C-alpha cells in the first residue's frame, strides 16, 4: 500500500508545489510508483508537469465533490512511474461545496483508498490555506512534510499550521505524523538564513530533513517549461538537493523511522 504524504504550508511562496513536483519526480526516478495529487486550485503542480489544466474535462474536484473514481481522472506524465491527479479551475469552489457534503473531511481519503495498492507513494500538493481542502489532505495522509522558507516571515503562521495538524490528530486522524520540516530557498551567503534555521530547529528539534533546498534560478525556471528539475537541469544544485531528499525519504521508510 502506498505511503501518502501531504506537502502542506498555508503560506504561499515557500516552495510547496516545487517540492511536491520534484520530490515526486525523483521518487519515480528511483524506481517507485508515484501519484501526485494536485489539491491546489492554482493548479501549478499540474502545469508544472506539462498539463494544460484549463482544457481538462475532469480533475480532483470531480473526485471530491461528485465522487468520480480517481482512476478516471488520473493522467500520465512524461516520466515513467509518475502519474498525476490534476486540478482544474472548478477546484476553486470546492472548499465551499464540501461544507454541505456528508463526511466532508474524508472525501479525499475515500477517493484514494481504492487505488492505494497501485502506488508506492502518493504525494499531495495542498492549497495555501487551512480550509477543508487542507483538512482533506491531512486526513488522507500518513505523514506531513512542511516546507519552510529560510526567511523570518516564513515562520509566521507556523504555530497555526501545527495547531491544525494537532486538531486533525485529535479528532480525525490519530495516527497522522509529521514527517519533518524541509528548509527551502536557502542562501548560504545570507546570514539571515542561518539565523532562521536556528528558529526552525526550535519548532522541529528532531524532525528537520538533512537535505536543504537552495534558492536557485533553475528551480524557478523549470515549471515554465512544464518540467520537473529532473528533466530540466538534473545536475543543478536544486536537482541534486531534491534527489537527496527523495533518497532520504526512502531511507526513512526502509528503516521505519
């Protein structure tokens, strides 16, 4: 059965989608069967893998609101071993429409269950908010990966995110775990980045990934070509960093950490 990982941070611009896309690509490159679920109404993960979300007939919205089988909306990517459940423009209204539905917090969980056996990893790119879509991603997941930009403003709202995770653990998904915090957009030339790392360690003393994602132009450029960094510039610093992250996550699972 697949391990389901939500990539979550309600603050935008912290490398959440970049992490979801590139982690998925490198896990697939390392021989794992991977499904990336785009749960962000902006659909950046979908376009980042080359899909034109504006012309899709159905996406994750239909699976959540209309109970359309997830298997019917999943698309192949250009990479072997990596598939995507894309987002469409309809997803923008899902947060409101879910309110009146039965088991509203469990819609994604129920959609995923029939296809979990087909994958080794399911990566969910959550929205930049703490609404029902994010709650659905947490309830559907085994673990949470939190990307945190190495700037002080990125720490704002972190307590609120951790409180939301705690509430989900207490009321909806007792076995949900925080896999760890991932430091993104790190610039070793900036002393502020080092200082922020110290602050992050106070929030996650034993759960920070060794892999650190640097701030690079190549990572920023890749989505505009509809490619992961693996297919755009794998030898770049960003490419090597996400490869290391994928290996680190596989190692954690193999050692049951």
